[in-house]
C-alpha cells in the first residue's frame, strides 16, 4: 500500500546502494514524513531510475532480470539492463517491458516527457568504453531516436516542462575530464553547454516545473541557475546536499544529505534565505518527486 498522497506528491527512490552490496528496490515516501514503503516484488532489482509518469499512476526504471533462484541482491549489471514500467494502480507484480536491451547492453536513467508520450534514457554497452547514446522512444518503446551529442559519457536526462528540450550531464572523453550540464532539442540538434568548464564537475540536472530554473549537483552542494541567464550559483544551504529534484509545484527541493539521507528544503521566495528544511527517515539514491494518483 502506497503512502497517502499529499498536496506535495510523493517521493520515489532506490534503496540499497551501491550496486551488488545490498538488495536494490524502489521505495516511496511521503514528504510529510513516515515510513518508506517498498513497492517492488521480490526478484526485481532496480538499478536505475525511478521516474514518475506524469499522471502519477506508474514508475519507469532500469532493471536487471534475475536468473531462476537468484536473490534480489544478486541481480547486478551483467547480461543486460532493460527499462520496465511498474503500474501502481493494478496491484502487485504488474510490470511491463518498455525497452528490452540486447545482451551486454544497458538502458538506464529513464525520464518521462511531460505529456507522457515519450521516454528519454541513456543506452550503452557494459564493460566497454564505447560512447553512450541519448535515446528517445515512444511510451510503448517503439520508434527509438538517437540524439547526436558527440559525448562519450552521459547521465541523468531530464525533460523541460514544455517538452521542447532535454537536459543531462556528460563529458567528451572516458579519460577523465569534468562532467558538464548540457541541453538539447528533444528532437535532436542545438546542443548547448549550460555550465562553464571551469566551474567543476557538474552532474544530475533537474528542471523546475515552471522551466525558469535548473538545479544540479556540484561536488557536495546543490547549485542552480536561471535558464534565461545561465548564471550558476550555489543554493544557500549548509552541509552535504546533492541530487536535487523539484517538487511538482516547484516550491521545494528534495535532496540527499549525509549518509544518503533524504530530505527537502522549501525554496525561499525572498533574499532572507531563512530555510525550512526537513529530513526524512529514509536513505537511498536516485530520487524523483511526482504527483501520485495511484489508488
């Protein structure tokens, strides 16, 4: 049973980290607090994601298929990682294949388009330093299109609220270098680097629901920038705060703190920066904050 939906939605995240050390599943927690609820059945290992569907009725994530007799903790990247959709409205064990990877391939970090018609994700080959691909498919997994980026490594695509562009982090070479934040047209073309190269290693961008701001992680801190000016600045918090995602109404930022503990901050509307922050009784990774309409 999912936590009771709130006016601010629900937060989904991956439990168990790093890969292979503990069973990895998906849990959902109310931003108002309480216990997280694990939603996946036994034998399903969540390795990437999750991403809420825009209508809040399902989650999409990357999974590794267990072999017969394997425990969830043994489902680690190897043969393939595919994308599946887990329907939260039909009871347990309702999982639909969306993108089935070939042997040795992975499909990870999925994100729904705002209208729910398409899914962006990163595709690559396990154990090889071949360039990753930024791929967009229809919601049923058909009509894949590779968006040309000329980058070697890419992580964490996120759609703009109007569906016109996709942001992600990446770098040009496998041989070191800093990740930067990029945006690209959702149909391909007009690749733009949003962060200056001297800023540092910038990852995990997230668009605000109004499209006016972009938050990302730089070191152990949350940074953000107005999208009209591309003027990155640190978010005014203390302590380790990373992996920011906006609440559906844009008034809060969820984050990972010390020890991978989940929490959120009310975004200040003035320059006083008197922050209202709450830590949740949950630890994990790869957050997504969505509106849950599942019953």
